């Protein structure tokens, strides 16, 4: 799978955005895990999204 996680800014800092659901994370690894889960299951994982900042 080609990683589509996008870098953006939020509240003056760098964040990583899941391209599938739009949730923002401070750490790239969580955005990558979120995007992989969203793509595979067409839904979000509560265990992953608890690390989201928005």
C-alpha cells in the first residue's frame, strides 16, 4: 500500500493526517496505522483514534 499520510500544521505545530478519515495525529506512526486500518476495514479503530488530537 502506498502511504498517503499528509503533513499539515495545527495549533502552530506539525501534525499528520489520515487521508481516509481526516483525523490528525502528532506522531506519523499513528496516522499511518489509522490510514491502514481505515483502508482495510472502512471504519476507524477506537484503539488508534484515542491518540488523535482532532
